[in-house]
C-alpha cells in the first residue's frame, strides 16, 4: 500500500465555508441564545450534501489513491466523503464552547478527538492492514466524540433557522473558500515537486521529516484558540492598543519557545526519525528536519 494514501485523511481538514469561524465571530453577540449555531447547522446540511457528492467524484477523477480496498462495502472515496461531512458538522459543534470563551473545554474536546482518532487508526491498521478500514475508524471516532458534544450543547440551543441571517454569514465565510483552497494547493505542492523530480522514495522520506517539523504550525493552533475570539472582540470594539499588546506578548513567548525547540529537534532529528520510521529515512532525512522547521517557525508566527 502506498504511504501517500494515509494522507488522504487530511481531507477532514478541508473546512469549506469556514462556518465555525462565523460561529466564533457572531455567536457571542447573538440576541437569541443558539440562533447562530442553529443557522450554521442548517447551512452545514447544504454544504455537506454538496461536498459529500463532490469528494468521491474528485478522488475518482484524480485517481490518487488505490481504490481497490473496501470495508463493509464502502470504498475509499465514499469514506473520504463521510470524513469531510463529519468534519463540517464537527467543526461547528466543537466550537460552541470556544464561541463562549470556554477555551479550555474547546481544547479538551480537540485533545480527546485527536487521541480517539489516533488510537482508533493505529488499532484498526494493526489488526486489518486495510487503509479503507483505517479511514472508516477515523470517521467513527469523530462521530462518537462530536455526538457526545452535541448532546451536551445542542438540545437547549436549537432554534428554527433564520433565512435572513444567511447573507451575513456568507459575507464573512465566502472569502475563506479561496483562502483555504489556495492554502492547501500551496502547502501540498512541495510533495508533488519532490515526486516529479526525485521519485516516490524521496517523497516518503520528505513526508516523515515534514511531519516532525510540523510541530510549529500545530503549536500556534493552541494560541489561536485564545487569540481568535479575543482579537475578534477587540477589533470589533476598535481597541487597537489591546490587539498590539496581545500580539506583542504572543511573539515574545513564541520566540522564547521556538528557539530551544529548534535546537532540540536538530540534535534529536536522526533518533526521532529512526523511532518513527526506518534507518534509511533517519540517515537520509534527518537534515531536512531543521531546514523545514525553520520555515515552519515563520509559517507558525504568520498563522497566529
């Protein structure tokens, strides 16, 4: 099985219209409790229906995965569509506490989801050696966690959708479509270039080193959970001094944190790669870790 198939689970990161961003933007100021999340869930139904139809067709056309593997009659493109649909709804549900400035609960939900997904994926692949089964296990893990969160937060918040609010959400979310698409095209293009110039083996080595260095953009996601609602609120109130203070404190802390991590990863790159992959990957790919990490330091500060 091609290791590149495993990266298809990144489809779950396609956030479509960025509906959860609209929840964080408008949720705190809503007049009726739960109206924003109810409106956005209705929009998510339409978005999920369209994406659920387009994803399998797109994967079939691109022919980028081995489609022969199935599980319980479901092919990889179909499971990928289920993954994206689950993520569309899940992003809205798990961001309900974040929109209420309950950042610790949001982080806990994110941690539980990722832990559950990883455990399910590792266990399923170890037992079945089937990529389709592994992807389906991620879907099941997401649905279980998000269903529990929905049962906690949604019953007292569900309202009839207000059609008049859709335009406001779309005006906020629509530009995010192009941002997300261009971001994914740019962030994935390096692998295609390596594949074209050096072949699939080099792509495998590069991908493992890339994964280790990806600590930095993931690290800034932790800060984003706090900065996003805070900065949005300060911007709406015209408090530019508060925004400057937030970013000044963040950049100071970010630099103090990333410099020792950079040196640590440089020293431990080879043994870490040997632990995660093979001797060949460790020997040939360790030098890529500090190089890619430096670029991620700048990328991480930009994403905050």
